C-alpha cells in the first residue's frame, strides 16, 4: 500500500513538473515572440514600411499586449497610408484600454479632419474638440496647435487661429518662432499688412534663415507697390535658398510688369535653371520674348508651358504661330 501511494505521488510530482516546464517554456516563447514582434514592427515602421509594421503591431494586439506606442504607431502608419477610418478604430480601442494621451487625441483629430470634404465650422467640431483635449494634456504639442490653427484659418476664423498660434509661441516648444509666421499669415490673409510685417520680422528675429518670412515680406511690399523693397526681399530669400524658384519668378514679374522685358527674361531663365518645366515661368518668358518680337523664342517657351497644361499658353501659342506665319 505504501509503495502504491509513493508511486502515485511520484506520478503527480512528475506531471506537475512537466506542466510547470511547459508553462515556463510557453511564457519564455511568448516573451521571445513579443520582443521579436516589437523589434520587427519598430524596424519596419522606422523604414516607412507601414504594411509590414502594421502586421506585427496587430499580432502584438491579438496577443493582449497593451502598450501606448503600439497603438500610436499603428494609427500613425494607417494615417500615412490614407486609412483614416481604420486609424480612428485603433485609437478608439486605445481609449477603451485607458491609454489616453495628447498624441492620441491629435491623431484622432487629424484622422477626422482628413476625411472632411467641405471645411466648415460645424463638421470641424469633432477634430477641434480632440485638439483642445490634446493641448490640455500636453500644452507643448506643436502639431495640435498647428492643426487647430489651420482649421480655424480654413474657416476664416483668423482671430481664433491667432489665439492658439500665440499660445504656442509662448510655450517652451522647439522652434516656436515659426508660429510668428503663422500669425503673420493670418494678418496677410486679412490684408492687414502692417501687423503681418510685424510678425514676419519677429519670425526672422528668431530664425535668420526663415525664407518664408522674407518671401512674404516681399509680397507685402509688392502689394504696397514698393517694388524696389520687394525685389530686395526676394533677393534675400534667394541668398538663403538659391534653389527656391519663386523669388526668381517674382523678380522677373516685377520687371515684366514695368516693361523691362530683357531683365525679366534673365530672371525667368534663372528660375528655369532650377525647374525647366515650370508652366508659369515658361509662359511669362514666352510672353516677354513676344513683347520684344522674338517670336521663335516666344513659341519655344509657350510650347513647353502649353505642354504643362497652361491654357493661356495654348491660346498665345496659336496667336504667335499665326503672327510668325507658321500656320
């Protein structure tokens, strides 16, 4: 009887040992799989291989791994591929798992906003509310300020846009001076050029290489018909970024509009050295040649512009060919 009892006890101990070994093995294997999936997902996400990244993030979720970064990266990958509704579903799951964060609310706002076809204040309420929650959780969330201001601007609520851009400029955010540019842009859209100049200059104080501010200041002086100062600021933009085509084009236009076609052609050619197939530049250089009666040259550039889809160039080309007895 004692032998039988000892034998039974030994069997139970052996079974228990085997169960514990299997449990330990499964746990170790699961941990290895989780670590492996996290590594693979992160690797693919970093390399912008979003389909592959999502596959591994989904596996991690199905294994019951609850991690804020997994949800955020999955939603980010989906938004970058244009799957906004699927991104919203992932972020809603994140909320249900009590992982609310500023970035989560920003991505929700972005996904909802990206699906809006006609921007108006009524259908913008959901993204606006999410962005306000995002900022409340993290007053330094730069992207949330940008998107919120952008929504208000699209609704022509410039004062509200400025309110949030100003708040962002006062926070300890990297390169917060760029919000001066955004504030200036709202004044520019309202044709309040004096206040726009004030903030573009503040943007330049914070960043001497802010090409956008120099370019916009030039645009303001052009609106004020101070063409000499406008040209000076376009040239400053060129000094900062010689490969930026539009200052060359705009200086060309300044000279074109005052009838100095030879000088205009020189500036248009500088622009075409950067982008030979720009439809607008080719149109205006063609028109400049037409004004100095070099019809062959005019036709050459107008053809390129017409090929780029410029209907005005197509009409002018027809007139020029007739004038040159080509047709």
